[in-house]
């Protein structure tokens, strides 16, 4: 066997071992985050700052995403239902799609891109410039100072942002159905709100909490594990966004399939 063939045989094994090692490191990092949640009051100013950066500055992109999703769902669903003479149900289909699936998932993907890149690039820059080592030298735990405030801020702010996307999408769908489909707003609103069940709300409002936890921990992990200078910072930001987005979709599938069956 030649050297090239030997390297080709070994490289997948190394990649697999590297993935297992990263998963182990991420599990330990997540455990440290959960164990350090009690320190959030000590760094409450950092938490409030992150709540503003993650929540308030993400309002516009979430608002527009929810608005266009509601408009698209209302147009597509309305035209399909109109062929069966059931366009009065457009409110129900729009609200169910937004609250159970599109609202949490679109918000999660938008925030995985924005918040994930932000956390990974900020912490990655601090890591390569040795600011993390300086914090440790002064006796400050980087997880308590940097990761936990971002985690708590995400847990607090993702749900209100998802509610904004849901509400704006439903209202946008109502305006479109009134102007283009000629559905009375009262019929639309009655169909959108009064046909919802408790488990629809439970599933739709629990997803942002799960998404926020993984988005924050994954992006902070990649940021604190950055190596390789400025190139490594860019690589960490890309990896954080990609992995967080995939995990959002995977958790959406698991949550919808398993939890929906239980409820």
C-alpha cells in the first residue's frame, strides 16, 4: 500500500475522531454553562447588554421575516383553498403554520445566523488576541463572564422575538387576505385565533427556548475554541452558523415528531 493510499484510509478515521472529540468538548462546555447559571446575577450588566444586542437589534429582521412569511402563507394557502370554496379557512392555515412551524424555525434560523456569527466572532477575536487568557490570569472564569450572559440573554429574548414573528405574520396574512382574497378580517381573525389548541401553543412556544439554548452554546463554544488567527475567527463564525442552523432544523424535527405525539 502506497503512502497516499494509507493517508487516504487514515483521514476519515481522523475526521471521525475529531468529530467525537469536538462533541465531547461541547458536552463538557454545555455542562459548565448550566452549572455556572448561578453567576448570572454577578454579571447582570453583561446579561442586560447581551439582551439588547441579541433581542432589540434583531427586532427588525425578525419583524420582516415574520411579515413576509405570513403574507406568503396567506397568498399560497388562500389560492389553494379558494379552488375548494374554503378560502375562509386561510386564517386557520396561516396561524397554525406560523405558530407551530414557520415562526419558531424562521426566527431560529435568522438568529442562528445573526447571533451565532456575533458570538463566535466576538469570542474568537478575544481568544486569538489572548484576552481570554488575560481573564483567566485575573481569576475570572470566561464561561461565567462571557458565555453565561449570552446564554441567559438568548433564553430570555428568543421567545418574545418568536411571538413578534407570529403576531406580525398573522396580521400581515389578514391584510393580504382582505385586500386580495376579499376575506372579511373578522372571519380571518376568528379562524386564526379560536381554532388554535393548547398543544399548538405549547409546541410553538417551547421550540424557541430549545433553539436558543443550542444556538448560544454552539456559537460560544466555537468562539472560545478558535485557533489560527483572523482566518480562524472567520472559520469559527461560519462553523457556528452552519452547525447551529442544522441543529435548529434537527431539533424542530425531533420536537415536532416526538413531543407532538406525546401531547
